[in-house]
C-alpha cells in the first residue's frame, strides 16, 4: 500500500499541487552522500532537527494544547494562538522523513498525535486549540468568536499547515485517518466561507496551498474552488471585516501588510509581510496553473521581477524590515538591521521553484540556489538544533542562534523543508530530464517510462568539477537539460541589483564521454539530445574564482563596499577568525583572495584568505560561539 500510494500520487506532484509542465523528481528517489552539504542537511534534519522540534513542542505545551482540547488533560491554553501550526509543520517533516527512512517508532508517535488531534477536533470539524481549550480565557488576538478576527487569529493559517501535513502522512504511509481530519475541517471551511458567501480571506496566507494539495489528492473541485475564492476575495472584501473590534482596525489599518490593498490580479510589487506574500505568490501559481488563469501567473511574474530587481539581499534573503517582517521600499536593504526571516527564505525557494517548473527557465534556479545555500542554510546551526529567526548581514556579536522561540515558525518550517531537498535537484518534462542543482547523490528517475539511475560525484559547492554517469535500463533517447548557473556565466543575479567586479574569465566546460561539446546555453541550460546508454558520462567544469560583488548604487548601505562570492556561496568576515575590530576593518581595493578547502572546519568548507583576512561561508557563521560578523566590507583605495 505504502509504495503504491506514493508512486501514483507523487508522480503527479501532489506535494506541489500545481499543474506545472515540469515535475520535480520524487525527493525520496535522490540519495545524497551524507558527506555532501545537502546530504548533511537532510541527515541532520532527520536525526536531530525533527526529534528536537517534537521535544520542544512537548516541553512548551504545544502538544498539550491538543490534549487539553481533547479532554485528555486539564489546564489552560499555553502559548500563542498560532502554536497549532508548529505541531503540524513538524508532523509534515516527520512524514517526509518516513518517506526517506522507515522508522516504526516515529510512525507510532505520529499515530498517537493523530489520535489526539482527532479527539480535539470539534464534531463539525472545527480545530483551533486557542479557542477550544477554554473559550472564556482566550489567547490574545484570537477573537471572541470563530473567524471574527482573521487579521491576527491564524485560524485558517493553522489548518492550512494541517492539510499539508495530512497529505504528506497519507502519501508516506497510506493511512488516511489524518487526511480524514483535514478533509472534515476543510469541508467546514468550505461551508462557512464558500457556500456561506462569507466575504473574507486568511490573515496569513497558507491555507490556499494546503487546499490545492487536498484537491490534488482527492480530485474534489470544491477544495480548489475554496482556494481560488480566498485569493479572489483579497483586496475586494471590506478590510474592516478582518477585525473583531473597531479599535484594532484603527491601529492596524494597513491592508498592504497582508497584501489586501488591491485585488491580487492587480498587484505588481512585493509589499507587506514577506512570508505571507511569498506563500500567496506560490498559491497564485498553484491555483493559476490548475484553473488556467493567466492573471494570477502574471502577478507572480511581476512581483518576482520587483523582488529580484530591487528587494533581495546578496544572500537571497528577503523581507528587510523588522517592522511588519516586511519588504521595504525599493533598494531599502540595510545590513545590520536586515530582518530576512528564515521562513521568508524557505518561502522564496518555494516561489522560485514553482516559477522554474512553470517556465523551464534557469534564472529562477539561480535565485533559488543563492537563497538555499546562503540565507536559508544560515537559519539552522550545523548541529541542527539551534536556529536563527532573523538573518542580518552584519552583527555586533549579540545575536546568537537559539534552540527555540516563543514564535517557533522558523525551527518548524526547517523541519518540514529540509527532508525534501532532493526534489530541487532534478525535474522531468515530456521526454526530458533536467539536472537543476548539483551535489553528490545517486538518483533513480523515469523518463518516457524507462528507469534511469544517475550517479553524481562532486564536492560542489566547494569545487566546480562534477562527474555525472547515466545507467538507463535500456538505451533511450531523450533531451537532457544541464543547468549552467548564472554565476558561472558572469551574472550575479538575473537583474542589475548586484554585479561582479571581476567576472570569471574562464567559461564552463562540458565533456560527453570525453569529448568537449559546444556550450550553447539557453534559459540557463545546455540541451543535449541523444540516445543515452549505460555508462554515458558527463564531466562538467564550472570555474570558481573568488568574485567581488558590488551593489547597485541605490542600495545606500552597500556604497563603497564589496561582498565576496565563490560558486553559489556568499562569504562573511567573522571575528572568530579576524579579531574583534572586524566591523571597523576595511579591505584594500586590490586585495585578491585564494580558496582553501578545510575538511576539518565547520563540517567541511572552502575558506577564503587574503590581506590577512580569513573568510568563511555566510551560512556557517555563529557555529563557534558568539561573534561579530559582516558580509559587506568597506574598500579602501590602494593596495
């Protein structure tokens, strides 16, 4: 049952939900070397992060809230009104973990949690422990009655994460109890909002993605209709209806915060809370592709152009403002004050991956890769049990990763994201295979109904040499699309926001069975169409000089400064290596840096050395105790 369910549904990208021309390879078909950077992140997530997050959810009363709502424990609700979502996100990550590795103990724990969730659910399907535990003692922001304070209540956000977790567990095990709980709740939401013609929408977008997945796994159009209904209502329904009180409405009357200032079809700029925005843009693509509604897709293209052209950090982080966890004005990208919430980096990967699957354009993977290896990986320690909520590009040493947060959205989001890394490394089209990211792995894919094993050997991102071998079950003709990263072609980003001061002089080289082939790159890919046979070999060489990056002069905080990049990795200067005065230091204009791979340092990294400085990957900072750090270094004239 397990393999049959997973094979059928995941083939059609249920875990993505949109009807995209390209499909991601099933993540559990990609086995990373545990020594590789992505392999280490997956391994650590399974062995450390997910168990740690469950332990913290137990310790902080998040799981106890469900037990209280179920009548299994006494006591008041603990924590914040959105804490249910943390439990659901960890459960989703656990489901993905089970797809990668059978674990009877984890599965039994999940079944116990599902039993508790079922008992906590109201007879009509409602589930929101912040209200159910004690309706006379509500957590702040909950609202006096159901759906009365959607601006802040997170009632719909919480269950959206439940839908995603329930679908994931059904696909992992074939067990449908959790899915039934989710469907019962979704049926209630459909009745109240769609059938009841309640003109409203979620304060925090997320349920739209979950509903699309329920539609994909059940085929019931009402879930897709409801997702579209929520998207359609945003910017059209009275904003006042989102608040339980007139006083709250007067204080928080900023529809841009939740992207409700215009109908979504008319939005062209990324504004407001960054995570909410990027979840909505992803949902626009999911729903837009499923119902073939071009205006949603056009909005996604427009806001992407705005983000990449004016509102993204060199690390791939987004959401520069602490106030509202929001996108700033164009080119408003401060370094020390940068917010760059880890959840926003995860959402940015979701968004760019969908855009790639829709278009086949490698520029979206350039943004995805930059975000993944820098801003996103920085959100979690090498040990897997300490986290950043915010990810500034400069620190005075007072910021440290923590084992947990009262608002624990980032630790739990990482738990559900990291196990699925494999799906970002390959994609399938009609009679075509895309190699999208690089990292040592063995993958098993199907092209035109024929099985192919792929073996990739590399220490990327520390070296640009990649050896790929193909083992089809029998000779097969198909088009292979091999990604040539934008940075390897001299482009820092698919915009003019950042540029290389010293673009690489060497060009990438690709050899097929020992013979160099012409490098004709279109939309970020080299296309090779042929009949592939067992033992065919591609040797890829991506030059990796140390490149200095400068920002557009309109980014005021970066004027007169440079950042360092090698391959997809952004580097930082940390006081552990360079002394406590690092924030005051400057770098001579003519300084050159050389790379040195250090297998004994920070889990194995390539460091940079020059002018007396030692520079480490940005994602690896704050793994050796408190330290000062900066990405952008002021340049002084001369040698």
